[in-house]
C-alpha cells in the first residue's frame, strides 16, 4: 500500500487485537482543553508587575526614539544629515 | 476518546468504539510515523514561512558582505527559535485558543488592543514588502507586475477559500518543501565545504572586525529569524487543527524539524550571496543578484532564485495574513477557522482577502514609498517582538491556565528570560539605528 493510501482514513468501528488506530486531529472527537473561562485577568504578582513595568519603560523609550526621528526629519535639531 | 481506546487495543484485547475516521495499523512503529504525519504541518510552515522575501534579501546580503562567516549565527538561532515556538506549542495545545485571545483574557483590554493593533500594522506593512518582492522578481522574468501581482494575490486567496484546513496545509507544506531547491542551488554556486563547516561550528568575527554595519546585519538576521507574527500564527494554527494533548511530542518534533529545515535553507541563501561576493557582483536586491550571477552559475540558478523569491513571498503572505485573520477573529469573537466555509466565517475570510488584496494593490501604485514602509516594519517589529514574547513567557508561567503539566519548568524560564533580554537589547539597538541613525558612527 502506498504512503498516501496509508494516510487515507476509513470509517473504523472496531480495533483488532494488538492493532492501533491513527486518527487525524480534525477527525477526532473534540478534546476538553484547560478551562480558561471565568479566570479573568492574571493575578499581579511581583514578577508579572516587574515584567509589565519593564515593557512599559521599553515602549516609552521606543516612542521617544520615534519622536526624535520625526523631529529630526522635520529639521528641529537644525541640520539633517540625509 | 479514540486515544484511550488505543491503549486498550495495545493490551491485546479487541475493542469496539464509536465510528471514527482513521486508519488501523498493526505496527507500533507505523502508528507513530502516521500519527506524526497527521500532526506534521504547523511547525514546518511557521518556520519556513519566516524565510520570506525579507529573509531572502537579508541572508543573501549577509553572504554578499561576509561570505559564509556568519553561518554560526544561524546555528545559534536554531535553539532560540525552537525554544520560543515550543512554548507556543504548549500554550496552543493546552488551551485550544489563539495567542491574541489569551493576551486579551489574561492581560486586559489595553494590552490586548495594543498587541492586536501592533500585530495588524506590522503584518500589513510586511505584506506590502512581500508583494513588492513578487513584483520585482516578476519584472526580472519579463512578466508585467500589473498582471503577475493580481494573479499572485488571486492564488493566495484561492488557497484558503476551500473551507478545508487540510487542503490549505497540504498546499502550504508543498510550497515549503519547494524551498529545498535552495539546497539544490548550493552546489551550483560552489561553496567550499571546509570553509562552511568551519564557519558553522567555529564562531568568528569577519575580517574588518566589529563595526556598525556588522552589528546591524546580525540584528537583521536575528529579526528575520524570529518574527512576532510567528507566535500568533502557530498558536492559532494549532487551535484550528485541534491538536490534542497526546500530540505535544509530535508537534515539538514538527517544530524542531521545521527549525532545522529553515536554518539549512537560510544557510543556502547565504551561499548564493557568497557566490556573488566571490565573483565581485554588487547588487541592490536578490533578483538583480540572480540576473548577474547567471553568467557564472547558469540559467538554472537565475530562474530558480527568481522563482524561489516569489515562493518565499507567497509563503510569507499566506502565513502572515492568516495570523492577522485568526487574531482579529479571536478578539472580535467571530468564527475563525479554515475548516469553515465563507458563509460561516465571513469576517475571518474578509480580513484575509482584505489584507492580501490591499497589500497587492498598494504595490501597484506608481511611486509608492517602499523605503518608508520597510522602515515602518523595522520599528513596529522592534516594538512588537519583545512585548509579544514577554506575554508568551508570562502565560507559560500561568499555572491557573496551564496547570502543572504544561507550565514552564525553571530551566525553561532561565533560557527564555535570557533570550528575552537579548532580544530586548537587539530590538532597542535596531530601533535606535532606524529612528536616530546619527547616534551611530559610520563604519
């Protein structure tokens, strides 16, 4: 049997002794995942607070760099190298 | 569940189960191989689609400037890119939800909106650069972009409209495997094997020493190997494919093989750039390099590089557009699955078609400021990547969501925080260079 033949699924109702059944994830029954409903926002422990604070600082720095670039392009700093 | 039935069957007892679409096999080895093949896809696609038009340009330029001397960086990036995407695998399989949905739920509306808007912006601008590459390659093949670009957009739209995740995945995996042609090109440009092995396994600084040009090229290589859309794409892809808890190990293998494949292809792109360096060819883009290189390496190399440029852009476009559509659908609460026909998920498909169509249309506008768009991509990606990875790392430490089974282990955290800090520094340097080039002395 070709590889494609092996991959082609059929309807399986019985598994013979010492056999295995390969099921594509999309053909399988829906799996119960980790429940996230009703969890709400993440608890703000020290590491989460610190990480988000570092992220805010980084974003502010990036915004300042972009602002500098815009002002530089506008000629606010007197000369423009480009 | 069928997986539970499997464990019964291996105990030597015949079992009956509710009708299920599958394949009965006798050998455990064959069972493992076929299970892997059914799971295989998202890992390869997320990695290889990252070898998009921008990546081709960056790797070829690296080869043209420094020969094979920067191959060791690719080897270093292999575990980095794997570790990041492996976290995405665990989060996607455990929750069955996309990355954007998780950020919204666990970090609130402000961070959710920030991530979504930033992702959509950087994705869209990247799409414009993908179509610009398609247009460029077509011009070198004497095909009018006004004909070729809309045709490419149409193909990209048709790829997703079949209402079948599997069909889209098969086509996309095939396109990924076409990139093996880069490996076929490698011997034609005659790289020195000893030099390649030395450059790959012995880190070294190219002649000329450390200067601004080298630093920014290294940052560009890192930036093109790890992109923000990859986190959103693979998690949504895993959720759409409905990968199961039992698929974790196979998905990890898929991701690892995808990373290896991508790094090998990236290395071969550097060889092509190296060939241009050896023959003293200077070029402004890979298409021009392909044209000039054909005198030395033949018509096959020229045509292959031009076609592979288009393939890279098509792969990048389908993956990036899907990451936008999935993320938008998750946040808006719209149905968002490739398994759904258009009438059931109109918003999801409209976002995809809109992204592809608009990006293609922009490229066809005469005098479009491509340099400004590339600059925008660099700045926005610099903002996006560290923040997306921070959220990923925090989510992977969220025991409420993942439980003990999928949460990061201490060693994961050490590795990942190190990667995050390095990426923060590199993104900041790149953004500083883009926003304020005068801060850095010329090399």
